[in-house]
């Protein structure tokens, strides 16, 4: 029922008056241990007010427990944001679907028996155990996870490690006093105010939190509330508040498990989006589908070979003192064929998807100590190959600000003795990302493979919960491998082993790569999710051949964080997760 503007203003005024009365101690009768208990799902009796001198509050996700985040090696940047947008799915996004948390490790039933070993921040666990032993301390677990969906799984996780909290507080749909919480931070601040107002004899409070944004908000909150306490004549004196920032870690689900769980979210959304009662988030989006976007095609190195090139070639080439720092990004994972899905004609020249080719290093070079690369040639004279540069190159690593395409700028190459040349194996494959997008029968294979730039459909500009991971902000879909010859006059070359005619110009098909873009939107935030507006995929949005299977990262590791090593999906089905069209 709609309210008049006058009634709304009146209600807001009444709330502010009550709020100030509570801070001044006039309405302290509402701040009782009994009322405070209503915030908790622990079901414990709380200690008396006089017993508590200090309060310890622990956040759950990535403070106490290493909760999985969407994997940027699997998903486009816009999809990472979209997965965590509340209205992105009719059943809620990543942080609202308990199946994601339940899938941590090998699944709740297996992990519970071993207390989710390896998924804890052990230093914070030790702090909780110390808090449990401190008799005058109230120990609280506080999380923005929804009370309805996550009470059971969080209690199981905590109990498996024998951690005991006086209060376990999850975000309710409606607060104990009828409050509505538009964000996680508003919920937590409302609870903390009730907490310190109830335990008004507590002299200090410590809050452990991983998100920089929340740390800042809590510090400002306690500063303001202490100012009010200074001005009031109530029982609650200013409290010594310390907000401790816990460095966040980044962990992910098993890749196959993660894609399977997101597929379940998509399937559930597709069953619920059209119903007014089943679409609990009021998602404005219709049928969804997981689609595949190929970033580039090349001769891919596995993790073992990639690490060999980094340790044996890159690190000895770096200037003194540089190797020990973090300013160099190692790569050494691909010999580029083409920075896009390769047409069949090029794949034939490259040997076909899945073709294995062994290479040897023939030269080493660097561009202004910003990028390091190696020239290579096939070990077998009978191996045909294809690259867009006259001489095949593997980029070993680069500094911030450089790009793999800058390998074209290397002028001086130091030859390598053939007798001491490092040899490594590759396989022809694609590096690709997945995206969640609206399903449309009009898209067809063309849109799925290359992306339709004229398509104006967008991910929803969903409600931003401020429960966000700072370390994955501003992830953008990008293809660092723009055409390696984008700044040169070389045409593409087809190399037929040692016996090809160097004087014959083999003209490659197509115009060459236009690089990548960040799409139309921000959509890269984590935890509670960026808006995810716009398609945000690389300009090569889409994947070859429609809805091919995609493999586990464990099957063909690449040692790179620039997308996922996907094969054609036509070989063994072991490790393949099929995209289901429901």
C-alpha cells in the first residue's frame, strides 16, 4: 500500500526521534539481553551485562573462513560481477545461494568430517579460540549472509572446528524491531549499535573484517557513535573501538564444480523467473544461458613447461633485484596462432585442434627491460605450423604497462646454442572464458562465436550489496594478445616446416585483431556484485561452434591467470561439463 509523502516524512521523523532517545539512554529498556538474543541463531543464553568487559566480533567470509569467489580464469569480467548481483538470478546470486558455499572443497558432507581443513584463516581461528577462553569477553560471529539460506551450513562449518560463539548473527529478512536492511553494512551497524548499547559496561570492542570498505565504514561508525555518547547523559560511555583489517585471500572452487554450480543457478532461474511468487529477487531477466567466449588460439603450454621456461629463461634474464620482486608478470604459456577463434582454414594449417608440437628455443630477447620473449622453432622438420608472425615467439613475462604484443618491438635477439636449447611441448587449443547471458534464439552460432556488437541487451543493473571483495574490483575482460603484428607490416605467414617457400606470400584471412574492450559496464566487482551492466566481453565475445563442452583447468593447466585453457571438446569426455539447455 502506497503511503503519502506526509506520512513518510512523519515516520522518518519518528524513527530519528526514537534513534536519538536510544542513544541518550532514555529508551534503554529496549536494549536488554533478551532482546539482543533475537539477533542470534546460536540459541544460547547470553551472559549478564555486568560480566562483559570486552566484545570480539568476527566476520565470516574471507576473515574467519576462506569462502570461494568466482574464478576470473573461468568467467568474463562482466559475468564475475553479474554472478554476484542480487537481481541477476530469480533465486539470488553467488552470495545468496547456499549451494555455492556448500560446494566448497569436496562438498559439505565430505568436508564436515574433516572440519573443512585448509579452508580456514588459521590466525583468526586462533584469535577466536583465545576469545572463547576469555571469561569477560562476548564472542560474536557476524555475517551478511542471509539468515534463511545460510544458518544451517554456517553452523555446520563452525561446529566442525569446535568454535563456540556467544552469538551467531546472520542478516535477517526483517530485523528484530522490524528494521529493513538495504545493505550488509546497514545490517551490521544496526546490530553493533544494539550490541554495545545492551552491554553498556563493556569498555572495548574489536571487529575483525577483511573488506577495506567495511573497515573504513566501521571506524567512521564508531567515531560518530562515540561522539553521541559523549554528548549524552546515558549509561553508555564512549567505547574503545578497534577495527582490525584481515588481509583477504582468494580461493576458488574446483573449476568443474564451479561451472556445474553456476549451471544449477541458471537452471533454477530459468524455472522461476516467469512467476511472480517464484521470482523472489524480482529479476528483470528472462532465460539465461552459459556461453563461451574464445580469447585466442595458440600452441598452449602446460603448467610444467610454462614453469620451466620461467625458471630457466625468464628469471636468469631479469636485472639484478627484479626477480625477487612482484613487478614482473610471468607468462610463458602460449605461442600465438591468432588472437581470436581460428577459422577452420587456419586450424588446418596449425595442425588441427589438439595437435601436439614440440619446440626448441632459438633466441632470447627483451624490449627495454619491460618484456622478455623467446624465439622458437619446431623440433621436427616435418611439423607444419602457423603463426601470425614470421617467426614463432613465446612471451616469457613483462612489467606492468607492457603487453605481449610489444614482443614485436624487440630488435636484438641473442641466439641460443642448438645443443643446449631448451625443448618443450605444446598442444593446439583455445584460451576462453565463459559468460552468463540472456538466451535468445536469434543469437545463433554467430553471436555465440564472435559476439554481436549491435545487440543492446544488458545484464541487469542490480541492487548493489556492499558486501564486496576489494581484490577483484575492476576486473575487465581483456585479451592481452592483440594481434602480435598489429604494429608491424608483416603479413600472416603459413609455415610448412623447413620446406616451405619463404618467397611465397601466404595471405591470412580476415582483417586481424582489433584487440579487446571492457564492454559497456563495470560488472567486475565481487561479493555482492558489481552492476554487471553491459556485455563486457572481449570483442571476440563468443565461442566456436555453439555450445561445446569445456574442460577442467586441472586437465590442461597453463600457469596463467589470463583466461582458461579450453580444448575443442570433441575428444575424451573425461572432465567435460556440458552446457545444458533447459
